[in-house]
C-alpha cells in the first residue's frame, strides 16, 4: 500500500493508523501502555500531536519540505510515531533505532530501515547524514553520561543545520513523583527539586546493570539551564516549550552547529 497517495489530513491519517482498521499491526493496549504510559485513543492523540509538532518545527526552522527529509526516530520503541511519517516521506528515507531488539520486532512490518543501537553509542547504526532526528521520551530516562554519549552520536549523525527534537521532563514530574519516583521520601523529593533549581541534571536510576560504569536508564529531569549550559557547544537551542498533549513532556528543538 502506498500511503503517500492518500489524501487525508493529519488527524484523519492518525485515526486510520490507530483505529480498528489500522493498515499496520498495533501492539496490545497493555504493551502500548507499558512502553508509552498510556494506550488507545489517548496515546493516538498524543502521538499525532507530536508528529504535527515535528513537521511544523522542521519546515519552519529549515524552510524545507518534510517530504525531502532523511529522518531518524531515535529510541523508536514499537514505531508508534515513525509509522505516521509514511504519509509524507518515502520509506527509503525513514529510519528508526532502539537499544531493545525485542520491541524493534514490532517495526518489522513498518516500511523503512530499522536497527538496534548501542546503549552508550559512539555512533549511530546507520551511515546516513540525517536532516531530522527526534527522540520522544528517551532523554526523559537516560543517565548523565549515557545522555551525553547519545547527544554526541546524534550530533555526528545530523547534517550541519539539521534539526534535533527531543522531549525532557518538566519540574512538575519531580513534584508529582512520576513513575519510579513515587517511592521517594519528602526529603528526597525536596533534594531533587533543589538540584533542578540549581540547573543540575536530576537522575533517579532504575535497578539494573551498569554499562561502562553507569546505570544507563531511570527517571530523568533535565532543567533548561542544564541544556543551555551543556548542549550549546553542539546545538543551538531554538525552542523550549511545554508539550500541550502531554503535560509531563517538554519539547526541545535544536539545530546542529
Ligand atoms: C519511554 S520509551 C519511548 C519509545 C518511543 N520513543 C515512543 O515514544 O513511543 C523509551 C525508549 O527509549 C529506548 N532507549 C532506552 N535507552 C536508550 C538508549 N541509550 N538509546 C536509544 N534508545 C534507548 C527504550 O528501549 C524505549 O524504546
């Protein structure tokens, strides 16, 4: 099926791809929720909103049409976002990677190029100069060293002037004791809030094996000040805004220097 020929607007397209007659197989509601925090119609609405944000940001900040972009979904999971780009971009220019080979099995039926990536990568698993890379709810989970390894690999994989869009957590995530932070004491939460206000990297690792000396995955809140202080040698920060469709994500739009 050639999805490029469909004359649907973005919302109609989202309803098709996440509806009962979806042309590509969808995981069960429980797998969707375990991977993305929610499922069904609410996940579909959030996914379409992020897809529209990516397209708008790319076209606005480069002046180029999305249809010409070589695109990478970094930490693509079961491919819920990347499948929407089949309406805009030929599959030859669509790429996705994730560290988890089991979840990547869900991407096998999605036209495009998929590969397993390293947890602490020195480079991306594709030899491509990307125009656009996005990572939804990936930098919301990475350890400090791991996040810098990923950021450098993404920088190396983008063409000069290419666009990177990631999400990070708002301060409210600490206040509301999101995910594994639910077991923290009041004193621990106050301590993390102080770190956030100082512009420090806030990270609460999960109980798992370290990779090159760091537990790579947990709950992460990166303050805007940290991004301005530590990411700007690689990228210009061109937008930092709450993501209306999910109050626990903030979208950050960056341009490769
Ligand atoms: C919360 S899920 C989000 C998945 C997907 N981006 C989405 O929004 O549906 C986080 C994803 O990041 C992946 N991940 C974890 N560590 C990673 C790393 N170091 N590099 C790339 N992906 C990673 C996980 O396997 C998982 O698929």
